[in-house]
C-alpha cells in the first residue's frame, strides 16, 4: 500500500521545511525505498543549502525510478550547487533523452556549460528553452548573461528587458537590467530598475552598489556616497565597493579620502583594475613603482577582460605620460582606444562622422543673420546664466573653476538643461521632428517659455548666486538658441591648440564620448567643431569672450581678471586660488583643476608627433 505523503507535502508547500523533512523521514522509516519520499526529502535538503545530501537522496530516487524527469531536474541542480559541472551536464543529458523539450533542464544544462566557459553551447540551450517556453524569465535572464559574456551587449540588453517584463518583482533581474542600461549610458532608465532592485531586496549588496553607480552618474553625489557606505556596511570585504566609494569621493573633491578608499580596495584585492587605474591617474608621476608593477602584472594576464584592460591602459598611460615615457604611453593609449571603440560598436553605438557633418550643416543653414533678425527682442534680459563652451579638454573645467571660486558665482557643472529645454520645442510649437525643424515657428511667447523653463531649473540648483555657470561643452551646438533665449547671458568660448585637445582626448578614458577613440573620428569631430565655431563668430548677434588656454597659463591673473569682469563682477582674489576651492566636479579634468596652473600641458602634443602623426597632421594650423 503506497505511503501517504499528503501531510508532508502540505508542510512543504507552506515552506515549513523542518516539519516537511520529519514527515518525509517518517515515511522513509515505513518504506525505505520510496522514490517519491527520497526525492522530496532531497529537495528539502537542497532548499536548506545542503546539496551533497540532496544529491545522495535524489540519486537513490533516480536509481529506483529512472524515468522521472523531475528527479533529474533536482539532481542536476544539486550537482550544480556543489560545482560538479560535469555531473550536472551528464544528468541533464540523461533527462533530455527522456524529455528533449524540458525548458528547466535545458536552462540548467546551459548554465553549467556557461560556467565551463562553453558559452556558445550554453546560448544554444537557452535559446532552445525559449523556443519551447518564450515566457520563461529564468531562460531570458540566463541568455542575457551569456550574451553579455560573449560580447553581444545589445542582445543582452534585449533579453534582460524581456526577463524584467516577465518577472518585475525579482531583484536580481531588475539589477541586471539596471546595470546593463548604465553601461550603455542610459542612467535615467537604469535608475528606475536599480531603485526597484534595492526596494525588493534591501540587503542585496550588489543591487545597492549598482544604485550607487547610477546615482553618481546622475550627479546625485551625496546619495551615491551614502549608498556605497551602506554596501560596505553590508559587505565590508567587497573591494569593488571601496573602489566605487573612492570614485565618488574624487567627484566631491576629497582626493585624500579617495586614495584611502582605493588603498583599502587594493588591500582586499591587490589586482582590482579600477582601483589601480584611479591611483595611477591621480598620482601620475608620483605613482610608486610597486603600483606600476602591480598594473603591469594584471595587464600581463591574457584572460583580462577588454573593459579592465582598457581601464588599466588609460590609467598607466597617464602615469607614464607624466614621467616622460611617451612612446609607451602612446602604445597603451592606442590599445585602450581600440578596445573602447570595439565596445561602442558592440552596443551598436559606433560614431558616424557623416551624420555629424550633416548635423553641423543643418545648424549653419538654420541659424543665419536673417534668423537672428527675426527673433530680435524675443529673449529674457537675464545676466544670471554663464555658458562656458568649447571642445572637451579645452579648458572649460578650468574656466568654470576660476569663476566658481568667486563668492557670487555658483558652478553648476555640465548641465543637460539646454538640451532638455531644446527638446521641449517640438511640443511647444506642436510640430513633429527635431528642434531645428521648429525654428520657423518661434515667437516671443515660445522663447519666453523656454527661457523661463531654463531659469527656473537654475534656481532649483541655486537661488542665491548672481551668476550660475553651465559648463556643458555640447552647448556649442545650441549656441544659436542660447543667444536667442538669453541675449544678455555671459558667453565664454574656450580655445586651445587643437593638437593638444586631440592628444588630451586620446589619452582620456571617456565613458560616453564615442568619437574620441578613433583618430579619424577625433580629427573629424574637431574639424567640424572649428567649422561651427567659425560660423558662430560670423553670425551671432551677441558678444562672446574668447578664452585662450595658452594665454591663461602664461598670464593667469590677467586673464582671470578679464574673465571675472566679463561676467560683470568685481575682482576677488579667491579666483587665483581656484585649486583650493572644494566643490563637486564630475569631469575628466577634475584632478588637474585641483592643482595650481602648470605649463607642461602647453605644446604637449610635440611628445607624440611620431606616435600620432596622422592625427596631429590633420590638425596642424595652415
């Protein structure tokens, strides 16, 4: 007569594992070879975190009843939990001989294959599972992880999205999606999913760590710092959390504390690539030989991922450049940029110079003397906004730092406000298309609405300072509309030897700048920038202060006084002590502007004439 397991199953269903185990054991006392009781007691052992006992019990059940697919499913899970991957694969193949269309077994087999670095085979298994069961969230998530390992980042993002749609209340899935979106540069969307992951599992340290990264990317630095501190409280031995904390401390201007955080990370993991790279970038020529040797040792590892390789390449190149080892610095930056460029392409985000050329054509065609005459008098007569523009690495951060050291100036950093304001234009004018298509519909009411939208956003950041600096380099593209909205705003254009700009961009580990990692794209971008700025000089109806980097370095007080006077302010000597001003800075130039001016950055390109000849020749003045 079969034993009655109904009471044991009810305990198990309710999650009362101790009671369920006792009931299964009682059943086995009556019938020691009951395959069902053996199997279910093994499942309880697996749920309790004892896979070895689970494998022993379920293995006996399989021997007694070799055609039960559920037994194989749980036995393979037990083997996988023990790290016995070959046994996992053997068990899965046995199960699939019985039922080739079982998605759970296919997923377990795929996971084991991926763990054995047989990623292509694993992907085949996950895709087969999804052919059978397209709404299987585990298969979607596992496929996304495998595609990410394979380098198909766009494919990974697609399947993480599907997994999150199918299982929105699973913290791991939301965290994976948030992390992938952040890597692609979609911080605002990533924030939604990372916040959800932490809300679903507050103790989930990795989700909180990713939330900290997203908050940092969104400029919410204080929140980001506290997030990383909470991660460290949850898992004090997680080296990456100390590294992430160091990054946000850098942004906050706390360089000594940042270095302490990186050193803590390296004590926990001496091969932490990001910590090593940041130490090299901060210390440059002061980098100890022991750190250099550590970096060289990690770079010698042939299994190092492309992301960590380019991170270390850029970091070490900064130190070697400062030491005068220019040929090796050039070689490292060439490799780093090639890897960066390949990564952008994997995301489907490669740079299109022809599209950018066409965009500049549209700007030049749209903002003509006739246009400015047609909108004369439409703008708001506010002198509060100060727009600092120029190519990245042209001195924009330095200009802002000098001004932000003045007691009547607030440095707001690289704001997206102009772009966000511009993007509302089609809605305001009830016109489809990009904002350039709407310019003919501008009237005084629309211009006033756009201007006040921007001013209100500035007031939300700071409502006391006489001047607020918006230092977004790409505002150069929107200068025509800026001049329309704010004809009395203070416009500052930063200029520098184009070859020094190119070199500095080439040596910098930009996160989202797609055009800086290819010499041809870099040269093309700079040439298009020159074409546009020459156009603005011809047609803008408002004055622009031209700030020459080289002149500023040779005469810091004279140029700084002129800069402050341009903004309509009395001189303040704190502007000469700009490197002592502590304020949040999220640009690649942050370490430099926290030091006194130095002349070594002028004519720096000459050290790389041979290594980067094709790039530099395209930018040589004629």
